[in-house]
């Protein structure tokens, strides 16, 4: 303690590092806990099921995207909501959008065209979620299940709250979460993404 008192700059640096680790640790806990809560097991019915977009190749959903869509399809078939909304714009070089590719996939699996909605807006989760919030508000909807990968739950639930609707994470564990290494990378990346969103709001 005497050493730190004699070196206030070093003491301040140590305190700053400890504070950063504390904040990161708290964010990691939030992300971890949210990942292991399935909103569909706690809430029976909502207005819509929102699927966060992922890569598609020539109109065919990637394995990660298909895992999300299959989970949304299951929720729809179980009667949790009457509408499925798929998010995601076109990436450079794509011939279609993530939203449209996802909608087409759901329709091919038996979801009525009137019940499947593509919102091809946004190149980030926040932009896509903002488009979803507008759609919900325009259709007098107030609650939705949010389908993505587990570590994404905390951030998109927070976005939903900030954007004015109730969002309940209902993640799929069958797409990007196939190995411990993938899961660790997902949690680590999302811990920083969650902190960034809480600080900058986007």
C-alpha cells in the first residue's frame, strides 16, 4: 500500500485495469445467463417470431441461418405466434437478401406466405431490430420471440427493450454452437459487443 501511495499514477492505472475487468466480468455473466434462458419456455404466446439474419448463398440459407430458421419454424408450428419475421439485408455480391432467403425457406417448409414476412433492412443487428420494431408498432404488436444464437440473447433483448417492445430470446443451439471452441468464441465476442452496445447504443 505504501508503494502505491508513492506512485499514484501506477495506482490509478491498476485501479482502471481492475475496473475494466470487473465491467467485462459483469457483462460476461449477463451474456452467459441470457444464453441459458429460453423465453418460449416462460412465455406461451407472443405476437411474432423474429429471426435475426445470417449468411445465405444464392438464396440458400447457410447452416447457421438454417438452424435459426428451423427453430423459428418449430416455434411457429407449436403455436407460439402467428407471424414469423426474418431480418437481414443484401450483402455485397448477393443476388437476394437474407430476409427474403429466410422467408422463402420458411414458406418451402409449410409456413403460409401470409404468415412469413421478410424485412430486408439493416447491415447490423441494431439496424435490423429497428426495422422489426417499426413493423411491430405499425401492426399493433408488442411482444416477440427473438431467434438467434444463444450468446446473442442479452444484446438483442436489450435492443428490443430500448426500441419499445418486449423481446424474449429463444435461441437455437443447433447452428453455430456445435463445438466448445465455437461457443467460447461466441461468448467472448458477444461480451464485448454487449458492452459496446450499452456504452454507444448501437
